[in-house]
C-alpha cells in the first residue's frame, strides 16, 4: 500500500497600492488607469475628490 500524498496549491495575490501625488485637478479615475496600464494589470485607480467642491484634491491611488 502506497502512502497518499495530498498536494495543496496556494495562489498568492500580491496587490501593490501606489500613492500618486501632484495630479492635475482635471484628471479622472479613467485617466489615472490609462497612465499606469502600460506597467501591468490595474485592479483599481482612484483620484481623491474634495467633498465640498467636487474637484480633485491632487492625489490618488493605483492598485496593481
């Protein structure tokens, strides 16, 4: 009788959250995604907006 061997395959997903500053007030989430698309798969891209004015606060995050 041969011993039974169980194999477990673990998939680790490493997400990198990158802080981007000094952005133009006119930039949108889609623009930020397009800028970083050449460097790999983008999970999310978010430009932080001011609650009062609705304008960009000049920074955002890209998760790759």
